[in-house]
């Protein structure tokens, strides 16, 4: 099981704003004399956003499950977060891929409720 994912961003607040639209609630943290960063816990996994220039990670895509894809999509578009791809729906699942401010792809899916 993955316990945490760390992202690096030139503007951590701007990047966090995209993930906030997806339901993440960030708090500011600092471990010892390390850099201040943002962290959110979601179902036991931690998503951290640290300041840094090493921000673009080719080949990296985050996957996030949501319960209301249309509502999330509308909020993302209102916030001018680019939808890179609308993926054709399949029975029981709808998906889109958006791009965060650091050009990372975020795969967002809504599964049919059981």
C-alpha cells in the first residue's frame, strides 16, 4: 500500500488549489528545520506538496476517485483547470484527465455506486 505521495511545485498554494477542488484538505507542516509544505490525509494516504523547481514528472499520473464527477468537472473548469481528456464512459465508470499547474496529469474517475 502506498502511504504518501510527495509533489514538488513552484507555487504550492496554486497547485494545492486544484487538489482542494478534488476534496483534499491541506494543513501547513514543517518537519524540524525542513521546508514548510502542505499535507492532506485522504483515506490513510498522505498527499504532500513541497516547494521546489524539480516539479515536472514526465510519466507520472495521479489517480483520484470521486463521487460526483460532473460537479468536480464544473468546479475545475470554473477554476480554469484544463481538462486534457474526456474519456469515453464505460458502464459503471466515468473518467476525465486534468492537468495541474505543474503539468502533472490527474486521472479522475467516478464509479457507479453499488
